[in-house]
C-alpha cells in the first residue's frame, strides 16, 4: 500500500524485482487510493486469511473465509484467453526471520512526513511489506496492528489493510485493474484459468478456487502500471513460512478469461 497526502493516501505496490505472483513478469502493481477525510475512516477489522492448503506444515490462526458460489457470468470482459491475473497478500511477522531492523514513519493513518519510531522487525518481513504493501505485526507493543508501506511516503501503522476506498481489503473479493479496462465497483469472475506462470496448466483445485470467487475492483492501477488485460486479486494473509514459494494460491494465471458478474 502506498502514498499519503496531508490526510493519507493509501496505495499498494508490487516492486519490479519481486512482483505479484510467482513469475518476474508479474510486476508493477501501483494502485491509486483517495485519502479518507478526517473522522470518516472505516471501522478496523482483521484481514481474512486465504484458505489453508495441505502443502504447508503451518496454518494460520485466522479462519478461512466462508464463500458462496460466484454468480453466473453474464458476458466476457476483454479478449477471451488474454488476461493475466496476478495475486497479492498480507505478510505475517511470525513467519519471517532475519536481523531485526528499526522502522520509522507515521504512527497512524492520517499523517504527513512521519519520522516516528515504529518498532523493529525482521528484515525479511520488512522486505515483503515493501513488495506486497502490508504486514500483520505479531510481536512487541504494536502486536495485532499492521505495518503498511507506500513507495511515495514510507511506512505507517494501521489497524487493517486498505482498499482504494480506505476500507479493509477483503480476501478473495478485492481486486485492482486499469481504470480504462475495469471501473471501480466492477465485479467479475474467472471462467478459464489458462496457464500458470511457468506455462503449465493450472491445477484443478487451484483453478476451482479462483473460479468460485467473485471479485470487485476496489483498487485502480496508476496509468501505465496495469495493462489492457491485467487484474490483480487479493488472497488474504499468508498461511505459513515460505508462502510465496509453496502456496498454490500465490500464483499467476496467464491466458485466462474473465466474465462480468
């Protein structure tokens, strides 16, 4: 997440060096987020974790979200078999290690040019936050809060992750896309998963999970960061160590097809 004006602008970025999903081409997510007005911020709520997967030895304490079947698709959006669907998530401090590094920034959402000490965290955790946009703190005085990051502003503490309207991101619901392709509030479903980032067919279990979800565009790419057939979807908190390497949900769908929901 990133950016903040005198009252706060929240954005999220996938850095070019790491990107969203598992392949290097799945990079550059930068979402425009208008600043909430003073006193109008949403009530905080915890981020819902992505569903647990059997390949991980550790599962998150956060409950998996309940879901209902996605609505029947109405019509295809864009060109069939041409979409690239990338994923992003919220890091969890306890799953990361390394030397602890002090972080400075804003102690709250509505802050400008913050230089307040925000605590010390594992270097690996901090690095992932600078890629994915947010991380849940599990130790120290800020335990239970979120360390969020903006490329244009830096770090700040928050009570949740944020979508482009300043509301908590919703796992398997929130998405970002180019404003010229999918407008804010547009709902869509994935009807064909295409191939994964390595060019292989997407596993049936993984594809079925994406097909069951109904996504709503709440974040918009800055001009030049999205692309004509690129959507970025939020899958919740990581559910164990090595999430980016082992989680089947943290992937890229290439040559996918989406429909209006």
